[in-house]
């Protein structure tokens, strides 16, 4: 989804008309903080999945050693 200059300009003009010039910086800041928290949460989920996956692989290797040995 690529937005060109025209589309972005129209979105900004509509937002300016709806919310007014005093609320736009607050809305932008809130959107940025929300996106930052979302990314942080996704990183934590991915890290947890990686740790659990490595642990499971190690557990499988240990059980295979017990079976073979």
C-alpha cells in the first residue's frame, strides 16, 4: 500500500478539518507512542518464542541422548 503525496495531503487536510490544529500534535504523539508500545510487545513475544523454541530443541536432544545411550 503506497501512498503518494496527494493522498497524504488529503488525509492531513481532512484530519485538520475534523480535529483542529491544536489537537493534531497530541494525536500524532499518541499514535507514535501506541505504535512504539506495539512494536515493543511484538519484540517481547518474538523473543519469548525464540527462547521457548531453543529450549524445546535442547530438551529433544537430551531425550534423544537418553534413548540412544
